[in-house]
């Protein structure tokens, strides 16, 4: 933990924002630069958002997209954009039964990070893509909504699927399960780098998610990407109107070529 | 087949409740103790049912939950609770084509068990998690509804997905397929122990299923589990209201700790 | 390319129906016999269509069904019937980044085949079941609708899931992704034989898809299959009414036996 | 348990052949007809045994072969032929930790079946292809060798791989693990039907295994199969000598055609 | 089939080099440029061949390596280098049982391509990575050896593992099986482009295989790649001697940096 | 990085033991308590080591064993025991091609940790079980041998399989590949906690590996575990001699019971 984090932790403690399940030396960052809400709005205005973002990341030589084949929205038709805050979990050493027998303290926690978050943040949790152990449930999502998170992207499983769907809070996950993470997983690091399927997320990167999947825009590229995405969106829209109007190939082909060369 | 089953089979035969595709020595149990409908009602009254049940099973050192990652509801938003009746299927030895050529008798059967069932029972079929071969289709579910089953949980695949969804009959399965089980699988045992993913089911156990997955409550724990679940549900509800009302950490933390220690 | 295709290509070129991304020697067939729309209508009239079709294919010793476990509809409740037109894709040799750097031409293409298609055709693309690379997106589906395709069946992934769902155009695929196929896949053959999971499709075969999965009816069996399917459907309907009316086993059993022996 | 088994159990008990971990009503058969050792010898004399056997099973319309891709020999270059004795295991309901805490009795057992076996038998265990839980280890194989078993085929995992390899006792399994089956699996049935990958085994069927995989020859076809296999082997040998002598296509082709038409 | 292939086919037919199971219009190329044996020798002289080749392909932005995790040598310690000849197989439409019943002609074939091959060629077959169906067995490998092939790389399974190992003929495959490809797969194309896992092979490309896996060097890069590989090998050898002699970091680091920047 | 590590890093830098590819703040520990070589010897003296260790871990309620089904030895018949030093890798954000184009520095490194290690240490690397990207090759293993490591356990893939096998240096890995980790993975942390399949490793834990798989003994349990293992080994040996001498069930059963109750 750097000196900064040390001081920030004390500041947040004084402000009543420390839940306290996770040891302070597991928190890598507390304050870090966030994108302006204006940029988030520009992203949210785009249809088929992740596909255009993925195309621009391709042009930058960046692996930044995770297919919904692997990381599915709990409800279709939702969109989520915001800076990443992160938790990385690893498995407990004791079996859950032994944990119960020994009355071990609980070492998984989403609470701790919710109260460190800023409104509009997107929680990203990395439990290695596990399909059986829950990273969060309905009550956890209630906290997330209350503190103003924009959504959660879980490289692992969630529970209380029905309650989460009913709440309208947007969640992407690898799987759904009734099985608690308590006595099973431990939050080993908060606001450090994590991995979604085969894509890396640093805290502060822009998370972008819709029905097609999830994209991670590195913080330093956020403005360039939306500018390019807006150009693509405009070109695609023109193209689509032409298509729907039954325009002949001879009219469509040059526009198509223009975009891809 | 024990003497009991022998006698019960004859009784059911006389009563016109024997369909007759499955040999009588493959039926392990016909009559067995069922839970009172009152207990089923208490389970049905709980929100996020499988997650609370899973937590209590954890405290008992019992592996009893299957994630919806592996065993999905055909329609979201449904709930199903009732005592298990079971079928275990294994693959036929002849290829389906050879079965057709030789006009083999059909050896898969859900019909036989439907007519042995009591209203409120939940059918559990074990075909080893196969994703291609159907265990039951729309017509089979029509029989299930008619005899009053509460739902079906299929460790395998089902067909006629659209008809089943339209019927409102609740089904959980590993997959969906058009391919018949006829000439492919054989009902090797009825009302014996079966396996769902990695969880064991004995006939008479309480099946509990919702959007998060499926739980199996061993018959002997059914009352203890619902009593504990009701306590959890009450505590969670209080906690959630506090969260939604924006209560500070200092108020929430002690309640959280109380539940988990 | 046979002489026929050579001549047909020139004819279509003159008619403005050649998009031109795909080399002409990769197109195996342009004109081929299609089923009469009357037969398509008879198929569309059947409930639980793929399950009955699968049963008749079984009786012919033909492997022709792909479970929805592997090839899922993007929206439930849709049905699609029509003659197959096909694209087979393989991976590009250069990495996508190198493709960008070298400004490689785009070698994937659904455009080319759309304009060769007849209204009512069903596009079948084979990208080996890949879950990450998109075969087509919202704009591509807009073209498909405009030229009158009945649907698309993608042994691979698609993108713009939300736009496709909103359009009502029926699509079955293995997965959903934001990642473009441009610089990743190449259309190596059009209107040649392709594979869906473990089932072969020749151009002109009848594709039949619903919530339970996809069936491929070889061109030469299309009439026989629907005739048998109609018989099954009638028998099933009679059986289902009896079941719903609570008919006793003694009445149901002979009908059941009749169908399967 | 039939009356036969009841009497046979008492006979074996008196003879000191009952180990006693497994309840007697879980044993389906004790005595059943075995193949003559002469037939086993004829099988053992064939090179590339499983491939020829698989070909003959194909001609009978029987699914009877499991690829070594799924069921691997622990050591290459071994061959195993003999009648099947079977164990089916399912998972315990309690977690292993709870089992330890409660001092549960051990419910897995290979001991029980070894002492019921006849020399030359092949043990087949079905634990659903699990890759983590051991079905047997070095000491268990020592018992198997002592009582004269011809080998073990494990649809699951084994442990003490090094000791088993050193002993020369032939074992095929899905995986290798250090993790005991004690407190994890229960022997639910002995000498009943079991499943290997997607192939069914009845006790008394002939197991045939080599580096290419495992075949199951149904008891009633054992003589027919070896007779056909011997014909194939002779034809193949003649063909191979011609090939190695550099015979021209014109000489080879008619022999090839003869075999396959 | 181009005019060239037409003429070459007739030439080979006259020379007794046409086996004749595969229709002539499924053969894309017969004669094509091969690498000089001198270049093959330079490749064979390199230790840890595929890793150096993979590094050079990386520097060219080419996806050309398949891990042995997916494509394993049947025997360890072998190396194989030579120009690719290719077969692509797809599944038969009829079930194998129906194929037997109808006495279908055999449509899989390695024989046809062996007699079209030149000594030193490497056979590459693409059956989509299937783990159950054999692409070739011991007798087929005997033909391969006789005509002088350098090895076979099978994106699928092989049989007669023991005979192949004994023969010393080098084979890489995804799996091992006893199950024949006859009545299961059809050779849909010879000497066209194929796919190994996720890497493309054109006939004439250089195949390079060892214990670490398989690399495909595009024909046009073969000379550049070996020249670079030889430089790497020399540098690595120097580095390794220094390491083994216990040279300090200060001496090793500059050499390491030199290679990678 | 704690103050300790800061000081230790400077000490090692002065001693010429810092390779310098990995930033100092990614190193969590440099000096930590190691087990006495005497204890390592006691472990090495046990046959079927991992199975006995796994049994004792079970009795402690600790998940500490990884099956060889998932983490295989490169050569059979080897054994490895020693304290863990750890590297955790995550994927690079740029594609490998972009890394080449931009001449990125190399961020994977085993060199850095080798020179921080003590003789007898076992390197554990965690790349999430990836089967395609190499964590280390022949030259890296040469360094490992030179500095006296006891072996490497790689939750990921390795390359130069042949050279590693020839060197006799013991390696366990998930897979084998020719593809470099350079420009693909980054060493995100050294000597922090890592995960093997589903088991956690802290630096200083005792790694124990043989043909059956890998076990992790938490540092605090190392002495207790070997003491229990020695008791088991003695009992098993006595049991095995009795078995091989043909002792009757009546003599074996009580010994068997004694061990497990």
C-alpha cells in the first residue's frame, strides 16, 4: 500500500466509508482519476455500442472485448458504461465445511468496495470465471444501486437472479448459482488489475457492456475511442438507411469500401 | 424389488395406474413418505429461495445445490417445490438406426412414473447431463400437468421448448434438443437414487428450484432447513430495507456480523 | 467453378447482383433447384416442428438435427423454414493487428451471398462453432431482410444482438460477441457443403429451426418428411387432447403403441 | 436382490469371500456365466485388437467402443481381455470434511467385488467420468492382481499412478489424481449395468482394451465377433505385406474393395 | 477443378497413381512447388524447432503454431518437417448403421492422396478436431511410409496406436480411438486449404512438428524463417552454455536484451 | 512493497541477484522462512507421496490437491518436494503483433525469480491454466537447475518439451506449446499468493508432486502432515505385504478398519 492509499484510507474511515471486512493492505487504490460524465453520455448514446468499440480497439492493437458467449447479461436490452472499480477473489484454503466448523471470519466482500466507489462506477469482479460460487446476490446489488453504481460485471457467478432482474440493476456474469462465496472465496485485492476471460482491466478503465458482450477501454484511449465510434456510428446509420431503402449494390459498395480501407 | 413394491405394483395395476413400458423390477419404490403440503407452502413463500436453502445446507455440511449455470429454468421467474420422484436413464446398446430396423420396443419412459406419482411431486430425471437427447417433450409435460406434478428437473435435455414454455409447466434442464430419446435411452431405474450434476437425490427428498438453480433438501432435514431459511429471510429483509433507506455503514455492519457469526 | 457457374456469375454481374468481395472461383453454385413455397408453408404450419422432423429423419437413418443446446435462437418463439444457401469461413493467416497494419482487403463476406439469394432462402454459415468472432451483425441482417431471406443459422457467433432482436429477423447461433470477423475470417467457399455442429448441409437442403434447435432435411427427402410429419402431428394432437381431458391409461396406451410400432 | 443372489451371498460369506463394506442388497449378481478362457486367448492373439472389434460391432449396429481420447491406458503397449464385473459409484451427500467430522463409515469399495470375482475378470467402475476423485490406488490393484483380475477399466480417476505402472497391472482411466474417494463416493451398485463414456456394460460382457481404447462386446455376440475379427486380421495382414513389398495400386485396390463391400 | 488438375489427373491415372475412391473434382491440386530438400535439412538440424519457428512467425504477424496441448505426438522425441498435402473430411449424412445397411461406398480415403504425394511430404488431415473417429490406422501409415511421407498431422483421431508407435512413423493427432471413419466421414476435398485447431494450412506450406507442437510456415516465408531461426538457435546456444557455466547475471542480461530488442 | 522487501531488494541488487525485468513493487516477498532440508527428505522418502499427503490434508479440512488430470508431469516417475516461490502472470493488453510493432519491453519473466530463490525451492507459476502460451522453456529450466531449484509447477503451458525432458529437471504443467509468453503475458506479482487449478499456494508452502498430481501443504502444517503420512505409509506397507502374501479377508479387514476409523 502506497502512502497515498494509507492516507486516503484514514480519510475514508473518518468519513464512515470503510466497511472493514477487507484488510487495508489489500486495497491498491482508493482515489484515482475518473472520466467526465459527458464522455460516459457520449458512449451511452451509441447503438450496438460494444461492436463499434471493439472495432476501434482492434485498430489500436488492443485485446479489449469479451463475447457475451462467455459473459452474459442477466437481462437483455441493457447497456452499462462507467469507470472500473475492481475486486479479485481467490479460493479459500479451508473447505466451506471446515470454515463453518471453525467459525472463520468472512473474507469475500463487495461491501468494502461499494463504499469506496463513486457514483457511476462499474464494479468488475474476477473469480476466474467460476460457474458455481456466487460473487454477489440481490442484497449486494441493492447496496450497489444505493451508492449509485452503473452496473456490475462478474467474471464468475451471481445469485438471486430473479431479484436482480426485478431490480433493473444491470449485471453481466459467467453463470448463475445459489451457492454462497462465504467460506469459499477471499477478496485478495481491491482496485488492482484483474482479468475478464482473456482481457485485462485496470481500475479507472472504461467498462462498456451490452447484449453483445463487454469491452474494456484503457483509460488513456477513452476519448479517441468514442470519437472514432461516433464516426463509425454515423457511417453505419447512413449505410443502413440506404440498405432499408433498397439501394442497389452499386450505391452501397463504395460506402462499404470507404469504411474499411 | 422388495415385497412391498411387489404388492404395491399389483395394487396400482388394479387401479389402472401402471403404464407398463418399464419392467416392474426396475421400480425401486412406489409408496414412500411425502412432506406435508404445509411445509411446501412455507418454502414457496420465500423469495430467493434456493440461495437461502443453499446457505442452510452449507451449515449442515451437505452438498445439495446445483447452479443454474448447469441446470437452467426453461422460463425465468418460476419457482418449484415438492418431493422428488426419480428416473435414471442410460444409453441403449444398439444405435438408434439399428433400433428402428429391428423394431425394438421403446425403453425410455416418463409415462410409467407419472401415473405412480402423487400430486405435488417433482420429477427428477438423470441422463448424465447429456445435451442432445430429449428426456421429455411437450406431450409428456401435458401428462405431468394433468396428474398434478409441480415441475420437472432434468439432468439432460428436453424438447418442444416452445410448447413447454407456453404451457407454464416449470422445467429445469441442461439443454434443449429436437432429438428423441426413443431408441437412444432406457429407463434403467425408477424411484432409486439419482445424481444432478454433482448432487445426489433420493426419492422423497425435497426439490427446490428457481432462477438461481436447484437445491435438494434431504428428507430428514426438510423441517430444520425451512425454519432456518425463514429466519434468514426475515433478517435479510430487514437488512435490505435499511440499505434501501440509505442507512450508514455503522448501522448495517452489526446486523451483517450478527448473521454470519 | 463449373461452366454453369461461370455463365451464371456473368449473368448476375450484368444484373447488378455481384457484390464482389469474394472471388468468383469460391462460389460453387449460383442457381440450384428450390422447394416450392407450398411445401415451406406446410412445414411452417406444424407446432414443435423440429422434434417431428427429427423423428422422421431418425426413421431414415439420417443425422440431421442440431440441439438448441449448441445452436440457440437469439429470440424464443420464432420458427424458420427455407432452402439453405451456405458460406464456409476459415481463419485468416495474419493476426488481425497485422491485417490492420498491412491494410489487407476484407475477405469475410455475407454481402456477396445475400445478393445471389432468392427470397425465402435461409443463410447457413459455418465458422466451426467459434464463440468469439462475429459472422454477421445488425446491418448484415438488415440486408438479409431486404433481400427477403427467411433467417440465418450461424455455426459461430453474431454481434449487435440487441439490434437483431429488435428487427425480428430470426437468427440461430452458437454465441454472441462484439468482435468483428474482419481481418479474422475469410469466406473460403460459398454454396458448397458445410457442417453445423455434426450435421452436414448442402445448398438447397431444407433448413428447419425453432426453439428446440435446427434440422436439415436433405433436398431429396423434403416431401416425404413433411408428409410423415403431418401424420405424426395429427396423432400427437389427438393424443394430447385425450391427455388433457384426463383419459385413463387404458385409452391412451394403445394410441401410444400404435405410433411407435 | 433376487433369491439367487441371496443364497449365493450366504455361500460366499461362509467361504470367507465377503469383505462386507457394501450392503448385500446393492449386489445385483454374484454368479453369472463367463466366457471360456479359449475365447479370451483368441482375442488376445489379435494385433490392433480394439479397432477390429470396433469394426465388427459397427456391422452389428452396436455402440460399443470408447476412444482412448477419453479412457487412456496408464501404460502404453498393454492389452486386456476378460468378462466384466462392475461397480457404480455416486457422490456422497455430505462433504468430505463433514464425513471426517462425523466419522462416517466408508461407502466406496473395490474390496467387496475383488473377492466376488473369478480369475480373468476385468473390473469396470463407473464414476461418471469424474477426473478428480480416485476409484482405486496401488494397494487396491495389488488385491486385484492377487485374486487374478486381468485388468481394471475406470470411468473416473485412479491414484498411485507410479505404483500401478510399476506393478504391470493394466489400468485404463479417464484421469489420475491424489484425492481419495473415501467420504466422496459411495458404491451404489455392484454387478449391475454401468456406463463407460457413452457405452453400456452389463456384467459378463467381454471387455477388450488396448492403446486405441476400450470395446465392450455384448455377451451374446462374443463368439461371432472374434470369428469375424480373425477374418479381418488375416485379410489385413495379407494387405499389409503387399503394401510393404511395394505392390502397385492395381494389385491392392481389389483386395481393399473386397473387404469393404 | 482447373484445366491443369484435369490434365495432371489423367497423367497420374496413366502412371497408375490414382487410387480412385475420391472423385476427381474433389482434388484441388496435384502438382505444386515443393521446397528443396536442403531447406528441410536446415530445419531438421534445429533443436527445439517449433519454439524458434513460432517466435519468427510471431515477428511476421502470422498465426502459425498449434500447441501440443491440442495436437500431440503419438511418440515423444520425434521431429517432422516437410511440405503439406491436405485432406479435409466432413461427417457423412447417413448414420454408420444406415451406411452398412445400404452398403454405401466408402468415402473417406487417405489412399488417394498417398499416391499423389512426393517423398518427404507431410500429410495434414482436417476432421475438425474430432476425438472419436479415426482418420487413419496402422495400415494407412504403412502405405505412407512406403511412398516416403515424412509424417502425418491429424486434426482428429487415429487408431492402431500401438502399431503406429512400433513402426516409428511420426504422427501428431488430437486423439486416439478404435472407431473407423468408414461410413462416418467423407473426404470432401484434397489439397485445398485446411485448418489445424485455429491455424490455416495451404498445400505446399512447410509443416514443422516436435514434442512442443506443430507450426505451419507459409510457403513464401520458408527461407526467411529458417534464416532467422538459425540466428536464434546460435544465440540461444551461446546463452545456454553461459548459464550452465554459472555466468553471473551481469554477463547474461545484455545477451538476453540483445535478442529481444 | 513493505519496508522489509525494499531493504532486501537493495541487498540482493548489491549482491548481483536482481535480473531487473520485473518492477520492484511487484515483488511481495524476498526472504521468508523455509522448511528444513530434513523435512524435505522425510517427504521424499515416501512412496505414492501425494496420495498420502492428500489424505492428511482431507483430515484437516484443507483443499490442497490438484489431480494430474489437470496438472501433468512432463516425465513420469519423478517426484518433487520443496518450498514454493511464486509468479502470477496476466495477459498483456496489446496483441503480440502490436507488441512487436511497438518494440514493447518484455514483461514476463522467470529470470527475476530464479535469482531470488534458494536452492531446493519449487517455482509455482499461475497463468490461469492457459494451454497455449508458454511460461518457460528449455533455457529457463537450465537457469532453474543452475540455481538449484527442485522443480517447476506451471498452471499454464511450457515449451521445449523435449529439451526439458532430456535435462531431467522435473516440470508439471497443464499443457505444452511452442508459443512464447513474450508480448503475451506479464508477471504481475512475484511471491504473492497464487492459484493452481482450485488450490491456493502461498510462498513458503510446501509443494509436493509426483505422477498422481500436486499437493500444497500450508507452511504451518508441514510437520504435522509428514508425521501422519509416515504413519499411513507404514500401515499401508504392512497391509500390502499381507495382501501380496495372500492373507485371507479375516486378517485384512481389521487392519483396513483400523486405518479408517
